[in-house]
């Protein structure tokens, strides 16, 4: 019995010593203080948090909405029906052709009744009717339109000054900024939707040099030509397009930036057409096979592939291989940012172009010029009018010189040759060439007659 008790005491002491040693040498201690000011949570950002519960409580949309709704109008486009039925042609009976009515929106930009809208809203119209927010209706006249920017200018005659919106600075819009879209979707007049600027300088067509503001404010058919405003009520865009498989809003929409729309409107008023200031450089599409092979798809900026002769870029000393990083105060990461900025400029304007040349940044002042070249429809060839030197060299007074060739035609040896005839149509200048190329069928054969640098004529047939 004594032996058993002794063993128990020894075991108890050994266990106590072992537990004390573990506590002392191996177990980490965590100390909590009841009066600790800091919490055990770590913030994921250094940005100060709002004292209010949600971002919505800090934003007041009512002022911007009140300023905008009275300056946005409902545009009805009446297109007379076409008497073109097969039955009428063969049997002579007259079908009752009802006029087609298209609807959209517009923004009053002056108290005397000038209204900006989209070209596609008024295209083909025989009668335009504009209805104000107070339900008064007027017949509108088209002052001018530009298909490239999809901007049109209308005028109505009014007795009293109208509420209007002044153009804001779209270059100052920031991604994440709250915006309102105001228009007349599905004939629902004076509709306001809210969203944020999702992206800037967005291009939605590979065949056009576009630069849209992308938002997630709901835009539907009928919103075209309406206002995109910030929370101050500044007009920063003209709502233009959505991309959707159904034709209705699916989460994002696109607006022509106000700086571009403002410039187009001023050109239409002053000149009757749009004056385009050209930098005079060509680039390689980022998604093309050549760009990927050369690693140009990973460049942040616009790679200059060639310099157009007699252009502002040539006179200023820009070079092939330069990478455009900034124009004016706008950073350039992609081609649409460059074209978006230039679309708001005229010939004769000077712009500061910041380039990366062999790893060194430098800023060069470039004077924009009138377009010296044209991109030919369908085939995409870039051509220019002949200079005096060209006429002497090629021994011809007519034709256009090919200065740049799309990748799919690179193996035909077209560059630096002069086109003098397309099919049976003689070519005098770039205007003739553009008209002729626009009539080329994508599914037929096209014959192009050219003169080479050696003076020999050659004829190629494209299908």
C-alpha cells in the first residue's frame, strides 16, 4: 500500500513538471486587453471610409435631373413608306404604304432652339417633329449631320427662350464617376437612369475610329441622342449605342463624348461640314497577327508604324518606331484614346505629343493638317493625292498613291504604287477613289490598274 501511494506521488510530480516545461518553453501566449482601442481587424485600403452608411446617401441626383429633363426633347422621325411591293409592280394595284415613325431623343444646347441628336435618329427623314418636356411640339430642320461621329444638329423656331444644357468637358470625366442618362426610351418621355462611367475611349467597331464613354446607366431604344450628364448637370456625352443580342439594354451603353459632339456642332454651324485635324501617322492594329508577332499588342501607347508625307507629324519630326504616350493632357494607352482626342481638334490646331523614343520621353509640338490621305472602303487601302514630285516620278497627272496596305494584301506589292483606274472608272484624286471603292462589291471581282515606280502599268484582279 505504501509502495502504491509512493508511485502515485512520483507520477503526479512528473506530470506537473512536464506540463510546466511545455507551458514555459513551447506554448505561445496571446494577450488580450480589455481597454484596447484597436480592433483585431485590418483594413484592405488606406482610403478613409465614409461616415455615412452607403455611397448613395452622399450623392444627390435630383439637382442634375431637374436641370436636364427640361432640356431633353423627344424626336420623331417620319419616313414616308416606299411603294415597292412585287404585287404592285406586276399587277398594278396600289398598296397603302404607311409612313414609318422612328423615335429618339435630343438635347437643347441653346435658348434659341438648336438641338443636338444622333445622325441615325434623323437619317432618311421626310419630317422631323420635336416635342419638349412641356408637351409643345415643333417641326425641326436639319442644320447638318456627320455620319462618322453619328452627330446631327437640328433647329426649331421658338417664341421664348428654352432651357438648355451647355457642353461640359468630357476629358475630365473619371471612371467610377456617377452619371445620369436622360431620354425617351420606348416613347416614355423624360426618363432618368443612373450609373457610373465604366470606361473611356471605348471602341465598339474594328472598322471605325470610335471613342465612346461607356456607362452602366440603363439606355434603351429611344434614348439615342439623349443627354449623359454628371451629378453637377454638366453635359458630358450624347447617348448613342448599346450592344445587345436582343436590341435592349444588357448592362452597358455608349455615349459620344461632349468634346467631340461640341466640335462637330461648331464645325457644322461654321463650315457646314466637319473639319478634321490629322496628325499624319499610321499604326498597326493591336489585335492583328503582325502586332502580336512583333509584341506590339503588349505596348502601352500607340506605336507609329509610318509617317505620312507632308503631314504635321513629318514636319514636327515624329519618327517610325516612336510610341505616343500622351497628347495634350490626355494619356494614351490605346489607339481610341488618341483618335478621341484628335476628333475634338481642327486643322491648324497645335497639340503637344509626348513620345517614347528608344526609352526616352520627349514632347513635340505638332500642327494638325487637313486630311492628306483616305482609307478606301471595303479594301482598306490608304491612299493620298499625288504631290508634284509624285506626278513627275510616275509621269501622270491623275491617280492616287498607295501609302499603306492592310495585312491581308501585303504580299501583292501594292505599296507606293499609283492607282489610275478601278474597273472602268478613272481615278483623279482621293475623292474619286473613295466614291469608286465604296461601290465595290464584297462578293464580286475588282480590277485595279496601277503604275509602278519604274513606269510600268500592271493590272490586278481581286475577289
